[in-house]
């Protein structure tokens, strides 16, 4: 069943899309020189500079990007001067062109100042740009070309921004000059989500029903585009459905990855303590938890909540086994110190304060052991307390004798 679904998703994701109606543009980004802003001299520049820190703002930015910034504080907010960076294209087919770029435009000093005066432009058309501090967003502007010439760029005009930046420009061509810009932008966004869904074609384990929903969402989105979507709301809804399906897939993949990892840890604990007869009941519980986890992973029908519960069960079962063994070792070690060492003996002339500290730790661990037996503290809570006690034991006694107090975690 899962393989059939996987094959269907691969077919959906790798088939050549039949974009062909007026609202779906032809990607002509290759007409731009350096759309990824790798070299600022590829553009006609008036006041901008290049930065190599684009990966700090991934995935919208990446590698080099182009920016300008001036210092600004709440007490003394500053604004950028008028800047521009652009590129002119000639001998183009007449029609509508949709220019797009990932942009930042913000006022970092006084965020109460309304952001104004930053524009993405194409010929005489302008789209206002405003974003959060360091949070790139993609903006679009459409222009009709009737003489084969297109001028595209990014600029400020009496702006209130102190930092602007852009990266990853794109350009799309529409032969129909009456194209609906809002619909065209919505379809482009849906196409980007479809492209992002390709990452799941050979994905690792996830819940079968989540995978099925992803297949359905991809199929619906591609059908909507290829059949000629004419309703903005319909396209936006399809994108929301696909994005939600991918988000659910991410969560499910992460859950199954965590399940198998925790199962392997629990299996290791079982093997490490399998000969300890004092914890035979706890070992049986752990074995059952491991078997159930393996079955859940193989079936791939459990949701993230069920997986979280099983991971918790594995952690608790493993901790019960560890505590059932290690608490006795800890108490025996403390008892041996108290029984062997006396103040002023040849073992090191221990001070009264040293012996009092050992006795206090012994009493504390006995109290915790009683709480554990009465069900007043869980094994997962007690285990780090035992580990801390081992560390204290080591500091007490390591200089006198060699004892391996390490837990086989």
C-alpha cells in the first residue's frame, strides 16, 4: 500500500506540468543578468552595496545579496537617502511581465515610524515594500510592455527605512496583457509549493494517511494549474491545503525518526541489563515497549500524538530498568565508604566534615529510594539524581580507590 502511494506521488511530482492558460506565466528569469545578486556590478547601481551573509536569512535569501543600511536608534532614528538599482531589458516580446524579488525594508531604530518610500518596480509600475526587521518577503510588480523595453529594479524615494535589501529576482512573461495580476501571483505561489513538495517524493517514513493527504493535495494543485484556474480564492485554498499537507508530513517524518531512534536506545538498555535478575519485571516491560514501538514504526498508521506517547513509554521503561539496578549500586557504594573509612584512618585521615557529607548523601539517597518504592517519584526523575550522586561519590573517593561509577547509558 505504502509503495503504491509513493509511486503515485512520484508520478504527480515528476510529470511535466501542463501550464498553458493565460494566467500562468512563462519563467523568463534567464533574461536577467545575475538574478541571484551574486555581483553588484551586474546591475546599474546607485548607492547599494553587496553582502555575503544571505544564508542568515535563508531560504528567501542565500549567498550574496544586495543591501543598504544606515545606523538608527529609537532616540535618533535615521533614514536612507534616495537609492536605486536596476536592469534594462530590450527587444522583448510585447505582453505583460511580472517581476518579483525577495526583499527587506524596515526601520530598526523606531519601529513606530510608518514604513514608506521603498519600491519594487517594473517600468512605471511600483509595488510598495515593507517587512519586519530582517524578515524577507517576496514582492511582485507587473508591467505591460508595448515597445520591447522593460526596466526593473528596487529603489527608495524619501523613505523612512534605515535598512533595505533584496535577492533572488524572478521574471515571468504573459502573452495576454489582460492577465489578472492577483491571480497570476497566487498561481506562482501555488507553483512554488508544488515545487517544494518534490522533496517528499523519496521521503523517509511517515504516517500513511499523512502521505495520502499529501498526494491528494499535490494532485489537486497541479490539476488546478494545468486546467486553467480562474478564481483567486480557489488557488489560495489549494496552496493552503498543500502547505498544510507538507507541514503535517514534516511533523510525521520527525515523529517517526524520533520513534526509531528512541527504540534503538531502549533496545540498548535492554541488552546492557538483560542479565540483571533483580529487574526482571522491568526488563519485561521494556521488552514489550520495544516490540510495540517496532510494530508501530513498521505499520506507519500512528499519528504524532500516539508516537509521542510510545516514546514516553520507552523512556520510562528504560529508566525503570536503570534505576532498579543503579540505586542499589549507589547505596552499596555509600555504605562501603561509611563502613570502611573513619576519621583519621590511614585511608586519608578523613575529616568529620567529609564523613558528614557522605552520611548526608546516603540519607538523601535512601529517602529517594523509599519515594521510588512508594511511587512518589518516577524513574525518569530519579535517574538524573542517581547520576549526580555518582559524580559526588567520585569526588569523595576517587583519590583513595578506583571505582567505576559510570552508568552504561
